[in-house]
C-alpha cells in the first residue's frame, strides 16, 4: 500500500518544490490526459419506419408532446 503522506513530500523534496507544487503538477497532468474527450455512447440509427409526421414542429416540445398524446391517445391534452 502506498503511503500518500510520505511519497509526495519525498518527491517535493527531490524536485525542490513545495508539496502544493507536486499536487498541482499531478492535477495538471491528470486533467491534460482527460482533455481529449472519450467517445460517447453509440447513437441508435433507425432505418425505415414512418419518420416525422407532417405538421409537427420538431423545435417545439409542445408540438412533439401533442403528437405523442395523439399517438398514445389514452392521455388527453390539457
């Protein structure tokens, strides 16, 4: 098991920097490694089907909601 209290102090002493400097270097290195975004989850691709319905404004959540309510008509539009 690594003793996290002694090792960073020893590294700081060897490099002639403060303990804060060692921590800062470690954080910078870790954050730089993460700057390249990892690929996200796969996006499903739907082929075929009915597609968008005419007259539904896809930029309006209300229009999409209304279209879904009509499709699943057990709910009523308020």
